[in-house]
């Protein structure tokens, strides 16, 4: 049970807009779980000049509503609402809403296409060198998924979502976790089903994929999510495929050698682990910037 409740002074400052932004976000988060404080804040806001604007908005909404709307159920007392625990169903709805674009749209079919296509090419098309190409593309798949899961380009309700206390880094991380939960096991399983042909093992891309995803999020606090994912994903592809395209030997052979140096030994994996930890630290340091991420 939450024993803390907002004071009248705090609510008054919130209503007149003089409360610091960090305190306002903390109060809004508390209001999601405390019906009593939500009622008191509503009263405080109605006591300001905003009451006239809210009344106009309410009249406009009611004017557009269907004429034969069902009668609302009797409202429970504020004290009962304040101490009501959220049901399992409401938590499930919140989780599904938070995942949002991370589990719909073109990204999920694209991941399936990469995984299934690689397996079909190797076993149906007789291409014995599919694993190096899959390992080269796999680390940028979650990066692309993160770019496509947050922002006005991905979510029609993004402007409303961005104005809620649940927005910011928490929502970005929730959708990132959904992207990783789908792409990591699926692409690793696909890699395990492919012939090795001297390429690194199927799980060798996991740390690089995690490090690139965290680096994208850390950089997003400075330049925005889409620009950050373009930089990190593009840098990986240039580092891996650039030298291969200009090498005199066969493309697949050169790609296998390049991937072995990037992914195949303990020092390389240790470097990716260190990069992931550093990116996570930078991400935590830039957490306040995510309150304003992709709001325009």
C-alpha cells in the first residue's frame, strides 16, 4: 500500500504550473495509482483559470458523443478508489499498450523473413554459407526494431503517449525489451540451424546486438532515436561489409574472417560486454532527456 499522499501546497503549485518539472512528473506517476489524490488535484485545477478551458473542451466532447450513450455506473467513493489494487486484466492491458508498435507493423514480419529466409536459403537453396550473412545482419535487426517502435512515425497516439507519466525512458525500455525478446531467440535459433562453414557460433552476435541497441538508446538522448539508430546500425554495417566488398577474395570467405575477428574470440566478446555496460551507464545518465524524446 502507498502511504504517501500529495500535500495541498504541492497540488496548488502543480495546478498553477509553478511546480518544477521533475516534481510534476513524480506527482503524475503517483496519481496513476491514487484515486484520492487524483480527485484533489482535479479540484485544484478546476479552481484555476484552466476551469473555463476544461469546460469548453468537455462541452465539445459531449457535443460530438453519440446521443444515446449508456448511463455511467455509479462512481465509487474516492477512498475506495484510492485503495483499489489494479487487477491482473488491467495490468495485462497496460503491458499490451506499452508494447504497442514493438509487436505490430512491418518489423515483426521482417524479422521472420530474415530468419526463415536464411534457413530456406541454406537448406532449400543449397547455400552453405548463409550463417556469416545472417550474423552480419543480426546485430542491426533489434536496432531497427527499436527505431520503429517509438515516435510519431510508429505510433498514431504518440503525442498523447508522450504526455503521460509512463512515457520517457520507461516506455522506450519496455518496447526495447519486446524487440529483444523476439529478435534474440529467433535469429539465434535460425543461426543454429545453418551450416557453420567456419563462421562464429550462432550466439556470437548476442552481445554485439545488445551493445549496439544500448548504444543507440544512449545516443538517442543526444540526437534522437531515429538518428541514433541510423548511426549505430550504419556504423556496424560499414565496419563489417565495407572491407568485404573491396576485398580481392570471395565475399563469403572475407566476411567469415571479418566476423571471426569481431565476434569469434573471448577478447572481442569482452569488448562488446564492456561497451554494453558503458552504454547502459550513459543511458542512465541521460534518463531525463527521454521525457522530451521524439515529441515533435
